[in-house]
């Protein structure tokens, strides 16, 4: 999928932010006009052998320098969230090792969340991290996709929002977040079936004393309204609905045919 507004000018990259969301097999790409606060490009690719760097070598603007800012989020379960006062720079690998042992082909990074007083420590493919730095220099920033998701949720909810469960199914994964006055839960589970999604949703609701008959559940992500996932969720959760795109930004008319609940974490990189 390639959707581009006619106003997008690749010859003037300094006017735009580039947002990338990379999973092992897919790359989601968005471009936002900084001054107009408007998304003008949305693209979705199956990654070739060689991953994002190989795709960039074939793409007309992905590998170009000169962007105002570049944010690349990686998916995966190799992350942990720590309260900011407990985090010390240099301790990333030790903190992550409680949940994930980094491989020789991974690097460990961290991202701060001032609004939530949290630090996200995560592992990423070393070759991808090196490509990001070599291609974009100091303009490029590497994040975990949960950082983008949390930034979008905090931006959209407002200060007085009720305690709620949020779901974001992705390729072979399910991210679940419970937000009230503070972040209560954030985890990524492996999911290959609709039954997996329902199982982990009900499990988390039970663990956090949420009622499937009373409490609202908001869903974003890679699924269709008539999908087996959503149909099965509605069987077990009474108040489940799709969430909207992040607010306070505009979207090109080219995106009108894209379901609003899709690409929420990609668009949320604008606030991360």
C-alpha cells in the first residue's frame, strides 16, 4: 500500500518527520508535515530479504538524509518498563536480562516517558540500529513500539480518562495496556489465533479486576471489523469497540479509505 498526498515534496525533506514501525516481516511508514501537523504519506511493505536496509535501497525516499526528525519503532517482546527513579544509565542490559537475554546480534537501548515517569528498556536488531545511525545520524531515534503506543494513549486520553484496557494486535503479537491514573499494565504476548487474543484479554482483565460485562475495551491494530478476532472478542467482552486515530493532527484525504483504528502506534510516533 502506498498513499501519498500531492503536497508531499521529497525535495524538501526538512519540512517533514519520518515515522517507521518495523516488525520482522513488515514495515509501516508515515510522513508528517511538521508545520501543518498533517500526515501526508502512509505506506505498508512486506520486507525483502535484508530487512529495512534492503527496502531502503529500493525506495525513492526512505534512505535519504535531511528529514526534520526520524523515529523508528521496533516490535517484539524484548522490553521492560522501569520507574524513572530506579533507572540508571548504563544498567540497561542488567535490567532487561530479568526478562530477556540479548543475543550477539542485538543492542539494548532505552527511551524515557516523562509523562508516565517511566523508562522503556528494550532490545533491537544491531544491524537495524546501525543502519538508522548511518543513514540519518543524530536525526534518527530508535524506540520500542510500546513507547509509541503509550505516548499515543496518554495524548488521546486526557487527564480525567477512566481506567481502561487497550488492545493492539499486530503480526503474531498482542499488546495489552491498562491505564488509569497511572500505567497499571503493559505487556506483549505471542498470538497466532483469535482464541489467543481472547485468552490473554480475559486473563489480564481477571488479574486486574476488570469486568468483561461492564468495563470498556478499546481495540486498535491489524484486523478487520468482520475478523474472527473481533467477532470472538465481542462474544466474551460486552463493551468492546475500535479506537480512533490520534487527535490534534490532520490526515490527508488519501487516508480516508483506511480504517481509523489501524496504524495507531505508527501515527503515535508523532507524540513519542
